[in-house]
C-alpha cells in the first residue's frame, strides 16, 4: 500500500524549501496547471509514502488544530542530528507540544503553513 498526505497551501515554494532543504526530503515530482492546480510530491525515494502540496488561485483558510501533526521517525541518530542541526541553522524554533508524549520523544516545529511537525527521537539505531 502507498500512502499520500495531501494538503492545499498558499505557500508552495516555502513548503518545498522547508521539506527539502531543511528536513532533507526529496522532490519526487510535480505538476503545473492541472485543472488550475500546481503541485509537488515530496518524500524519500524508494519509500511507499509521500506528501503532496497543491496551490491554486483560491486562498486557503487553514483549519487544523494542535493535535494535527506529521510525525517523522529518522532511522539513525545521525539522521536525527543532521535534521536537528539544520533546524537550528535555519532558526526554526522548537515549540511545546500539547501532548507531552511528543515533548519527551521528539522535537516539534511548525512548517511554513503553521502545521505541526515532530521529528521523533524514537526508533533511532
């Protein structure tokens, strides 16, 4: 099974830069002017999941809560440290999670849309 998380945005280029340059994901593809939408696919090559971000002329009024979170599990301690260092270098602030579990088991940040993202320190080899 393949998993795709799709979200509409007003900030396509900022999300692209954040997820690729800061979090280290790959640009897997994209499209322009498909029925009025532009979009990108971001993830890790050879994985069975990816993120899709789309943009159109219609502005997005975001409606997500503190409990809507993307959680990523780096495979190694080095991968976690590289992401952590990139977050610091880009002056991306860590925020307090509402659920204390994520404060104990990762670092929570906001993406350019204000969507919560956790980089977990669980499952690290």
